[in-house]
C-alpha cells in the first residue's frame, strides 16, 4: 500500500512538472528566433537552443529538413531561413 501511494505521488509530481511550461526562447523577438520558432514549430514543439550543442543542431537541422521533404513540406527551408536558424542556434546553443 505504501509503495502504491509512493508511486502515485511520484507520478503526480511528474505530471505537474510537465505542466509547468517551457523556458522562453532567448531573443525571441529577433527575426532568426521567429523563423526558428515558425519553421521548426510546424511539426513539433520548439526546443530551447541550449538543449543541444551547435554540432548536434547542425545534424538535427539536416535531419529535420529530410523529414520535412518526406512529409511533403516543399521546400523545407530556403537557404536564407536555414542560415538564420543555424546562426541563431549557434549563438544560443549549449556550450
């Protein structure tokens, strides 16, 4: 019984933590931040730039472009959009 109550308490805390919201994007009024949020938010929630290193982001942007093509989002990113997103992510990525 105590074990069940403990598990339920832990589950409740996890659920409440998930509802706490996300950390706002840095420089979210910046054009590059808006492009990042708009384009990456088409398919999923937009992760905070500090979630990955810049090297990881470069790989992920390429991977996401491939997925956008697979889903029929054509063109996935213009060269200007990709450059803006990568510049933004480089400035704010995890070091």
